[in-house]
């Protein structure tokens, strides 16, 4: 999923779940900020590694129980992983979703494209149209909220 769409999902959840949008945004950004940086610097070979690993649940669960901010952070992180896995499966590369088990398992033939190359091949894929739906939902939520507010 494209990075801005992860942030849009966080904003939508913040409105729906009454969690801190700021902490949801941090959690939703974290996997890509960590992993894309590590891969760009050549520390790891793949763009879905430590920040995208489901094994981080051992950290995310205690963080979620630490308070509302921690819960928002963990939910943001979790939605990022689920959204990435969903789009990968939807786009016909289900074995790439094995990134969730990194480092215990790795996808056998990962795409391993840098962010811009990924974005180019991703446009017009089935998951891209799901993202358009997410952006339409965000726009509808913003419009609905503005209509509810008294005129300024
Ligand atoms: Zn990601």
C-alpha cells in the first residue's frame, strides 16, 4: 500500500475509534519509515523487515495496554501491516505476505523494489483501486464533518 494511504487509514480510524490521530499516524508511519530507511541504507535486502514483522506483537501488545496513546500507536502499526498484507494478496503475490514472519520466514521471491519503482508498478493494480476507495471514504468523512459544524 502506498505510504499516504496508510496515513489516510490512520485518520479514518482516529475519527471512528476516538483514538489519538497523532499516535495513530506515528504507528501507521513507523513500519515504512524504519524498513525503507534500513533498505535504502543497505542494512537489509528487503523493504518489509523488522518494522513490518508480526513478531513485534511482543512489543505492540504491552504498548497497547500502557494507555490510550500506546493503544493508538499499536493500532496504527497493526493496520499498516494488515493493509500491506491485504494489498499483496489482492495483487496476486500471497507468498510475499510472509514478510509478517520476518526473520523466521521470508518471501521466496520478494518483489524488493525501491519505493518509487514500487509505486510505478503498483498504479492500476487491483489494490490501487481499493486505495482510491479509501481516499474517497476519507474525503466523504471530511465533507460530512464540515457539514455538521456550524458555519464559521
Ligand atoms: Zn509498509
